[in-house]
C-alpha cells in the first residue's frame, strides 16, 4: 500500500465512520440511547443550580455519582444555547423517556447538540489514534488501517459515540494518554506534567480510567527500566492534585472516597460467584462490546451474528496474536519497542476486563456492558488488528474486516434499530 493509497483509505474510513454517527444522531429519538436521560439530567441540574446532583438509586438520579469533567463541559455548551432545551422544567422521574409512550415528546434540540459533542470527541479519538499508529508502528500500514476501522465501525462504539454520555470524553482522554505516555519526550518535565494532567482529567471523566494508573506504572517499567521510579512520581503527583478535590467532595457527600452507585446494594466480591455467573458476565461483556443499543441495550442482532461474525473476528485475531508471539520467539532480531507495546496492550486489556467483571458482579442489578472497555479502544483495536494482519497481508484480506464491520453497521441500523422505533 502506497502512502497515497493509505491516506485515502484512512480518510474514507473516517468519513464513513462520521456518516454513520450522523445517522445515529438523527435517526434515534432522544433519550433512546443507554442512560441518555440520566446523563442529561446531570447536565441540566449542573447548569440550573451550579451544583452537583446527589446520586440515588432511582431514575433519573442514578448517574449523579459520576465524576464531573464531561458534565461541566456539556453544561458549558448548554449555557450557550439554553433555549434549545425543549423541556420547560428540570427533568424528574415523572418525565417520560419511553419513546413508545403516548406522553413522550421528541422536541429537545439540546439533546442533539450534546450528541454531536460526543461525535466531536470521537473525531479527536480517531485522529489521535491515527497519530499514535503512524508514529509508533510506521512500517505497518495494514495494522493502522484495520485498527482505525475498528475505532470507526464497531457498532456499539458507533452508537455510544453518537449519544449523550461521558464515555466519549473518557475515551478521547485515555487515547491521548496512551499517545503521550509512549512519547520519546516523556523524560521532559513539561511532558510529565501533561501526562499527569491528562490522566487526572481521564479519572475525573469516568472511573474506568483508574486502570490507566497501573498501566502507566507497567509502561514505565517496560520502556524505562532504569528511570521509571523517577518518572512515575511527578505524573502521579499531578494526577493526585487534580483528583483530590473531587474525592474530598464524594467523601463528604457519600461517606466514601470512591462512590460507585451509592445506595445500590452490593452483592459480593469478584471471587464469590458460580461458574455460570462468570460465563454470563463474560458473554454479556462480549456481545455488548460489539453490538448493543437502546435504553437498556434491548436492541441487538440475531445470536448467530454474534457467534459467527463477531466471534469469528475475535477468534481469528486471537489465533493471529499467538502466531505473532511465536514469530517474535523465533526471530533473531525482534523489534523490542513494538513487542513491549503489544505486551502493554495485553496487560491493559486483561486489567480492564477484570475491573469490568468486578464492577458488574459486585451488584445484583448490574450487567457486564462492553462499553466499559472503550477507554482502551486504542490498545484493543491494535491487538485485534495485529492478530488479523498475521493471517494474511493480502489487500483483500485487510480490507475484508472494514467492509464486514461497515456492512454490519448498516444491517444493525436499518435492519434492527430503525424498525424498532418506526416499524
């Protein structure tokens, strides 16, 4: 693939991903994405009362415990165009969010504006990922094409980044964190400060980003064995200063430093579960990572589609990764940087899987949602793409995955999503 062909392919992938998100913004009625209504309630409350809502286990208050970064940003945008909010009062549990209800009103232009904020953040994620891949894996354009295709076309990710949610900001900041963390300028004080700042903002956007702390430590050990201790302290010091005021607030408000779903009943620890419960949580994590939509992810593709299409992609990529590690073992001069990058990606992915399962299995009413993994979409996409590319380097094989995912998006949107709302 020539440089010109590569750039054309990336631009086509980007524009196709943007078009899909535009369709989701305009086709899906307001509040019909997962937790859109509670997220909007948080934003509107912050705008109207200049204070954070108190979270409680009732609709629409249950997202009030979330860290504030996204909501402050969204409330700032809200304040520029308050007349676009079609609601005449602060949203409450009495407001109707069910599209199929006779009292449902689809008249909130502000919801559309905030959906476009998520699309804008996805644009940032996409191009930061592009910079990451072209800088750190410059000699393998096929891996970059497949990785960016995954970031553009995974159906749940398309849905998620065209809805009102804090996931898009957390994903953008975590992707930027990976890019800055691996920069050759990491030894410079300004770079260390910037990495700590982005890490702090990430944690203040979504608690999932806490897994980036051990990822940072492991990365510095891998790439800077002799000086990692000197590097990690200033980064974590800046991050701690960033997050300390928020954790002080949660301690005073909820009586605990890390307030996760305050008021909800805790079930048990990660280890106190049956094998069946682990299997169900893993199954839910898998299918909802690939294709899930609706207020409670009730709109999904046929089971066979998850097994043969998304299951096939996953198994092929896993098999390809085993071939990658075997080839590194046989190679007399492996690329140490790229090998460590893959090891770091595997470490981060496993850590995030365990954290997601712990969170899901800790509550009797929680389910294991794949969107919890999106803060690591860059290393996940890299691993899947690297494994896919190990099977063959032929152009038809490389392009088959983007085409397959794009077709899946169209089938999902027009075969499942649109008929669900409009018949």
